[in-house]
C-alpha cells in the first residue's frame, strides 16, 4: 500500500559524500519524485541532488519540523555519520518508500 500524506524529513545527495540537502515534507513520495524529476526548482535542482539517502517518518508535522531544524543546525559530519550508520552503501531509498 502506498503512503498518503505522512510528515517526514529527508536527506538528498548528488553522489556519495557529495552535496547534501535536508528537507521536510508532508508527503515524502511525492516530494522525492519532484526532486528526482527536477520539478522542485532550487537547491536540489541546481546541485542535481536526486538520490534519497536518509529519511525519518513522523506522526505529526511539528515534530518533523523540529527534527529538520536539528539536522540543519548540526554539522555536516553528523549528517554523514547518520547516513553511513543507517545506509552505508548510500543506496537510493526512494524505491523502498512504495
């Protein structure tokens, strides 16, 4: 069954250990599709961040936004450590969402 609206945070990249983009959304499948197909203009389009390497699902948007701010306020090293711990091969997790 496909997820409908579900608050989430996510990290996109253009390559392993490359440029990272952290975002928050109410519908992760739709939002990642937009990034992958350059429908979301801006940072991810400019730096071709089309690979979903990390995400967390939340019950409510308030907690998702708090977590996004925590990740964005943290160091790049902490983001890399998080990705490497849970997705050491930097696989595209988009296809696991469905």
